């Protein structure tokens, strides 16, 4: 496996693994010796290098909508009933009453736009290419340096957020070296009740954890939990970091860490915008929602040609994975 891909929690499929051909290993029967060619094969040359895709001025916009005819009534009723039961049985039920309003499916009534969908790009060939975003990281461009995960009324806010904790070192990409950005994600507790935050990283892209959040830290986020430091996230195209609260088990949020800032979460109308993109290059664009999970082409997404202005819309056709 390519070392930088392993460090970032990326999985290379067998079809993408470059084989290294060994030359000159035939035996010399007369002298009883074997010889090896001193010349590197073409595969060996490629395997030792990764092609950098430079940042640019491209913009990708679009919208994620729920397909006409897809009925969420049953799903929402089931989610709401579960929330109400769990809250009614909890010791903090009075403070947490507003959490009974489900947040899984937030769909604009008029446009059918779906909120909290992750949309991002990745190289067309992950084992041969990487995004050189050093300049964006150093200038803190295209991402928020400070993120805050609040939990008013026992529900995480925002429910979905994009992280840019580290990027591939363009000078040491083939060695798997990464550089950490200065971005911080603080988890705060606005009330005097007890909350804990449990985050689960199922890949090699960080460390899982479970800690109590200091009370009444809304006015001073830095007094809350510094999840980026505790989690040591590296970036992954495989799956988001799932966030929960053991004290209030219905609480859920998703934080997806990428090795670049080319990602977004859709707004109330299902719209998204990704800026500073490279141009004149093919990439893969991917979309994911907590309901159906992968929306287009699984984790591989779809290949598109990036220009200065790009549009990519998505349609959710199911409410659960595998339907």
C-alpha cells in the first residue's frame, strides 16, 4: 500500500496497486550465479513518485435534492418516536425536550433540497496523485481555522462538519509525510448539565476517544475539548468520524476529515460550494448522507473534468443504504 495513503486512512484497491517487475533474475547455470538488472523498471519509477495536482481558481457548485416520490414519512416517524422515548427515560429530560425534533432528514419543503450532505473531490487515481494544498493551508484559505461543535438542548450543532486537520507534504509525498494545519475543533457544553463526547475513528485516520466536556464553556470555546488535538485526525476518504454522547445516547454528529479543503456540507436548501479547485484536470466527486450513505457511485464517486466554473447536482433516491 502506498505509504501516504495508509497514513491518511485511504484504502487502495487491488486494481490500483502498481506491480513492480523484477528483471534479470535468471540463473547463470555455468557460474552458479544470479544477476539483477541495475535499471529500474517503469513501474518502479512511477511507484516512487506521486504527481502533485496544484491548487487553482476553480469553483464547484451544485445542489442535492430528494427525488420526487421518495417518501420520508415512515422514516421520520420512526426516528421521532425513538427520540421521544429515549429523552423521556433520561434524567435530563426537561433540558433535552427540544432534541425530540429529528435532525436526520432536513429537507426544504419547496425545493426538496437536503441539508447536511457531504460533497468533496479526490484525485482520479489516488495511488498516483495528490492535491498540493500547502499554500491554502498556510494562508488559511478555503476553510475555517476555528470550528465549534455546540450541543444546545442535548443535540449536536452542527450535525455535519468538514475538517481539514492535515495535508500531504508536497516535498515528501512518496514517503507518506503529512503536515498538520492550525485548524481547531472545539466541543463545548452550554449548560450546567453533564455531557461527554465519544468519537469513533474506524480507519487509520486518527484516534478514537471518550471524554467529559467541561460545563458552561459556550463563552470560551477553547476551554472545551480540543478534538483535533485529541483525535490527531489525518484525513480519510473512507468514512466520517462519528460523534456521540453516552449520557444522552440519541445525540449524533458527523465530522469528516479530509487531506485538503476541497469539501463542503449542503445548507438548508441543499446547496454547496467548493472553491480554490485545480482546473484542467480530472477528479472524482463524491457525495454522502447519513441516511442512504453513498449517493453516487459508492466511495469512488464520479469522474468529472474541472474547469473554472463547474456544476454538479445530486439526487437522493433512497432513504437507507442498499435500498
